[in-house]
């Protein structure tokens, strides 16, 4: 079974690939935002890709709200999250 750290690493790899292909500053920001948050949560103990995804998505939503990220940016960051977890 996949550990949380392994899942975070795999998602980070996907985000880095998207970051290298990004052609605008907003996309770079969204990738960097998710990469930073993944780095913070990759040390959480647990197993299962789906379990990590659900845990991280809730943490992401809570963080976006707490940091006062605009609704448009929240939507785009969550959309990018959905893209890499699909």
C-alpha cells in the first residue's frame, strides 16, 4: 500500500512537470502553492492514496480559506489539484 509520503512525492512530481510546462505566471503560482503545501503535509503518517488525497484536499481547502485566497484563485488551485489526482 502507498504511504502518504510516497503519494505526496508522486503528486509533487506531476506538479513539477506541469510547472515546467506552464506558460503563464498564474499557473506557476498554483503549482508552487500546491507543491509548498504538499511538502508540509508529506510527513504525516498514513497509508493509501485515496486516504491521503481526501486528507490533503481538506487541508488545502482549510488553508485556502484561512489565508484569504480569492475565490477565483481557490477555484483554480482546487482545479489543478483535481487534475493531478484524476
